[in-house]
């Protein structure tokens, strides 16, 4: 028998799988459904200071090997998700959950952080520095100076367990610089990666972009993202302090994919496109496939192979 128990800091989880923010987490009903699935934990849709409708549809499309989206941060406002999380922890004191927060400008992060700090929330807060889809707003984490200012302001007010959601990086010098910056802050975790920003997919029948916002540009997820996700988790695991855990996100379609993210150092693995495409049964299927892979490799626990990637 294999055991999928994992931990981040002092928080314990019975399964390494969770939803990726943005999928099946807009409403309390959707969040409840993830909580009732085999998932080990859940994260809310990234909440902003004010509720948002997001970008006009069509804003998500399935692709041969994944998906493209430009949702534009539709959400019910961060207070809705904070209220949900506080009620959830009261009902399930042994099931820590994640609150995701996104600014539409740098000052929003510390403002929302102060409200969460003053609240009864005792779980983990993920500050999303990598939303690629708000027209006219660059992804924050591609700008080290802005990232530094946000983290400086944030940790002046925020003393609860915190993490940040990162975009994919593609150069070893970027990993070096971002990890050196992150190691200066009391982070509990990072989540790597967000979608591959600003891809483009075209309908062959009509020669038209598949989604409407931003002239068709959108974040790419699914199998397209797998090698980039593995590399980002691995690169950050090699560079971050040992007490900063990594949530691995990106490119999961099989239990083997989950296993490989853990091999690269992930402590939890989140499901984006595969959850959107298959729905909640993805948690059952991937749990079974991960257990089968671990059994085939002779491992009984996640800790037996976490971070144990071999290189030539
Ligand atoms: C959205 C997309 C993201 O990748 C993200 O991190 C936050 C928000 C969105 O378009 O809603």
C-alpha cells in the first residue's frame, strides 16, 4: 500500500493533488466539490479587491495537447473567498486550504494582505504574481524590481503563511535572480508554474484566433507545459531555501506526470487543464495512476522519491 501524505511547513495533507487556481474554484459550490473529491486540499480562484466579470467570451479553448485561456480574472472579490476559507476551516479544522490573491496593481497586494492578516484565516495564502491575462498589465514576476517592492510591502503587514505563484522562466540566469530574491523573504512556499503566457491558437477552418480577448493571445496549459513545469520546479528546488516548499503545477495528464513533478521537488501537485477537461474524476484517476507508478518503482511514500531526480 502506498501513502500519498505530504506536508508544507506545519500543514499536513492526505493527498498530493489539488486543483490549480482558476479551475473549479469560482464559487463556494465548486470549492465544496473539490473538497469532497480525493484532492488533498484546494485553492480558491484568485480574488481581487473588487469582484470582476473578466474578459469577454470565448475566453477558454481546448487544444490538441492542452488549452488556451484569457479569462481576465473573473472572480467574486477576495472577501468572498476569505469568508469561504474561514468557514471551511471552522468546519474542517484538520484540512488546511489555500486562498489565492491577485492584484490589478502593485499596491493591491499589501492592502488585501492586511485584511487577511486581521481576519481569522489560519491557512495558506498564495499571492499570484503571474496573471498573464489582464489587458495592458504585464505579469508582475517578470519584473524583479516590482516583485521586490510588492514583497517588501507585503511582508511588512503579513505574518501568516504565504507563498507566491510564479510564471514560467526560461533562462538559468532568471532562476538565479528570482530565487536569490525570494530567499530573502519569509515565504512558506512557491507555486510554479502559471500558464505559458501569451500563446496563440488558430481555428484552421476559419483562419481566426480561437479566443476573443487580446487578439487571441492567452495562457497555454496542459501537455504543452510539462517540460517547462518540470524544469521550473527542479530549478527552484535547487536554488530555494529548504524551508520554502514547492507546489508543482503544469502539464499533468497522467499519474506519471504527477510523479515526475514530485521527483523534481514538488510537495503538492495541482491540476489545471486536466481538471478543466475531465472534471472531478481526474482526481480519482490520477490518484490511482500515481499509486500504481509508486508501486511499480517500489516506493511507499511521497518522501521516498521527492526531489530524487537523477541526472547523467
Ligand atoms: C487568470 C489567469 C491566470 O493564469 C492567473 O494566474 C490568474 C488569472 C485569468 O485570466 O483569470
